[in-house]
C-alpha cells in the first residue's frame, strides 16, 4: 500500500514524540526526540528545532535522515526517508509552530526554555510502516463527519440574533449540537486591561463567568495573540491548564478579586479558536474533551466557521445598538425602593464592585455598574441608555465603544449568578433598567487593596 502523509494525520498531533535519526560523516549515529512535527503538504514536513546542534551538524555532513512517527491512536510506527530542504525562522509556518510550542510548554513551566530556533523543512522521499511483533491497538471507531446541513443551521441561528447574549448562547449551542462537545467557553477580549474575560460557558459545575486569562497566556492567550487556532491533543503530557489558574477567592472585600477559571478535570484535548471579525481578534472559543486526539481537521474548520460567524454577529450587534441609542434616557425620578438597605462598594483601583460584601465583577463591567448607581442615586431614575454610558465611560476607557454590549452581558449574568439584590434588565434596543430590592448605599474606595 502506498502511504501518503495525509494517511498519518494521527502522527502529527504530538501525543507520542517523534524521533529523528541522523549520522555524522564517519557514520556515528545520533537520535533526537521532537516536540512538534507538522505536515506542510503531501511532500514535506516541518520539524521544530529547539536544541538540535548535533542533528544540524550531522545533516550538513550526511544528508541521509530518517524520521520515526507514531500513531497516537494505534501505536503504529512509520519510517520516513527525508531530505533537508531549508530552515525558516520567520513567516506563517514558523509562527504557527512557535505559538503551538509556546502554548504547550507554558503549561509545564518551560516557555522560557522551549523556544523555537527554526522550523526545518524536509522533503519526504518514502514512507514505510514498521512491522510490529505484537498486535497494535485498533483504531477508534470513527466519528460521523461534520454534518454540513447542521453546520449551516447553526450558522444561520447565530446570524439571526441581534443581542450579545443570544449570539454567544447560540455559538455554544452550535458547538454542542453540531460537533458534540459538551465543555466550552467564550472569552471576550478586554483591551483596557489586556486580558480575556469568560462571558459564556457550558458544561462546567462553576460557570466561570468573569474569570480572566492574561493576554498571551496558555492556549487561549496564544490563540488570541496570534489569531490562529491552537490545540493540545494529549493533556496527560502537560499540566492541565485549569490547575495553573488558581482557586476562587471572591468572597470578602479584602480578598483577591479572582474567579476560578473553569476546567474539565479529566480533559485530554483542548483547543482555542480565535474569534475574528474584520481582521481583529475579539475573543476566543475554547473547548475541552475527555478524549485524546478529539479535534479533527474538519472539526477545527467547523469551529473556526462558527467562531467567525459569532465574532461578526457581535460586532454587528454593537453597531446596531449604537445606532439605536439616540432616544434620550427617561429622567423621571422614581420612588425609593422598600426593603433592606443594599450596600455597594466600588474600588477605583480596579473598578471591582462588591454588593453586601460579595464580589460581583471588576474592570469595564464594574465601571458601568458604578455609573448606573451614581445616576440612580443622583437623579432617582433607573433606566439608562448605552449611549450615555459610552460617552461617560469612554473618556476613561476608550475601548468601551466597541464592546459595551458584552460588558453589560457579563454584568447582568454575574448579578444573576450571585443572586444579588440588584439586577439588570433589557428594556429595549440600547436601553437597560436597574432593579433593586431595597434602598442603595454606594461607597467609593480609592487606593489599592488593604
């Protein structure tokens, strides 16, 4: 049987390290393990080069090179007769391998050590399957291919939505129904604080709404920074991402304002897909699976289509909301609410907000709640337009003009999740209503944490 590189797709997932065998001019053999081997096309592979001084010297002296690949599913081994073509230290291929290497090595604390020196490209002259003295594992039962009608239906469902919450919910629904993945997150980029904030999730015991990933960190940060999909196909080889995020500590007002990043304890595969609209990364779709090698090439393509559709819909939603914000806010004073007094504390340092001692949110979303509370207490009104929030908060946070809708969504969902005595309701396009169960007291705190 004539084998092609496309027949060896499970060998390029990094589940089992590959081996490159070279020899010096006088025939002294040398082998090195490879962290990443990438199929460039049907005739070429690219090898990650981090430390291979001896390998490089051997290749210059003796062009005969053998590459050993192992199927991550079956354990089948393949010998590839390859010849060196060139090294690249810049460009799309180099950047793709570098981002993948950085994301995976960061999870084992070696991002400063595992730096890509070059991507070495080789031509494949022949492929041979190695006979095994023992029976290898059977390939897993193949999953059904992605249904194009189902994918089309999911895309149209996202396209029909006009509100940020409905767009994000339909994106997550599409991930579950079209591809069958039950653990997924949507993170929206916060330019003001340089991080990504969890704004939607499915499948986790804790929703993780409001949890943050610093820009550039791990798979999610790397996907956002590079604008390319990044995955890990065998989490048994790296420390699980969620374990590095830290425990949730959002109770007392002097505690760290940290919401635990949700993670699947038994995750074996992870993938981060950038949400791109107009050439700009606005967020990341992140998915986990308990199966090794869970994400096929066609899955990646389908996820990129769904993520792109959602990113475009969110951008359209922001523009439509801005266009509908011309009607002035209702300024009629309202009677004070009956019930127990509600104490709200706003910390200017990071715009974190606590309600009756319970941490709610920080950043842009915290600023928006503070604004509405200020106006409520000074003017006696409870309805506000997105436009007035944009104009007022925009002087301090210019990026708010592009993602006000998603910040209001995060605020509304955090208030609901914490069962706060304050709620936020939509009352029309570009308009929200603040509802409180009792009279409000707002305390502004300046300076850093105690």
